[in-house]
């Protein structure tokens, strides 16, 4: 029952411009079991922050992350399906060791057993969450998929389950794949910033009444659609 969003804008913005929305996403989304963020740095790298505490209980971390300026960011607030995974090794987003992307997921990836055993034998599994298996798969597939949207769609087809998938690449591209029918993905704008976000596990539009009341250009992403945000934050569905 995690919640997550990606955001992008033409001009750099302070990440803490999105903190009021993040706080409400965590509160009304019944998250609060860890949080993390990944953002594009001015030199074209991806930096990350993860903490096992709730976003609201990590004010120092939020202040440090929020002071950064970026044009692309991914934020994840956690409510794991299995409370036995409450550890830093299972906290999202997962950063690619090669620095190419960061990845997070909301829902459940079902058929991860064989892949988990394979990655564990390779020394690449450190936690117990299904998201880490998805991250390892994406590391191997990244250079061979024609687009990031195609990679996320193939990842979901490989493992199945109710799963929304989000990524940020070091070129600034952000994508949110809508694959969890229990938690729709919406695109919208908060001022000059475009977002694609999960919806509080509510299949209506309560996201906008409770978490993003000032949002404009509101649209829902149909299941199976991958939404990329263009450089100006506009959604591109594929």
C-alpha cells in the first residue's frame, strides 16, 4: 500500500516545493513506514535518500533533500504489504549500482521466486521485498529495451501482479507505469511542475480533494499505460 510520484519541470525547482503534497500523500495514503527520494543533480547524476522512518518523522532528511534544486524527482512513501520487510535494505527507491536510474514500485510483483533465487546466488539480493527483485531485473534489461516505458511494461509482464512502477533516469526522464488497478495513477500539475502520482488507494478522485487540491490538468492513466513526463512536465502516454 505504498504511494509514489514522479515530477518534472523545465526550470529547476526546490524539491521541498512538493513537501506539502508528499505529507498529505503519506497521511491520506496510510503510508508512514519509511520513505525515499531520488533526484537529478546539476551534473547529471542521480542522488538518493532513504529512511526507515515516516516522511513526517524524518524532518532533518526532508530538509536536506528539500533544499536541493532539480528538474526531475521520484518520491516514494512506504506501507509494505509485509511488515517483516521494515528495514533499510527494503526501503525505496532502489538505485542502480551503475548510476543509470532509480526505481520504485507500489503493489505486488507476484512471480519473483525464481528470479530472487538467481539474484541471491549472484550476491545481488540484500533484503526481502519484491521491489528489489524488480530493480535487479531492470538493471539487466536497461540497456536492451528500446524505451524506458517498454522496459517497465516488460517488467510487469515478466512478474505479474498489481504493480505501479516508477523510474528516474540520469537523462532526467521520469516514467510512471500504471499497473495496479487498486491504486490508479493520475497526472496533473502543481504550478509549473508536472506530476504522475498514485491515488491513495482510492479508485475515485479523492487524491485531488485530500492531497492535491490545487492541481490542474488532471488526467487518469489507464491500466497498462506508461506515462513519461516531457521536459516541461507534460504527460506522454504510451
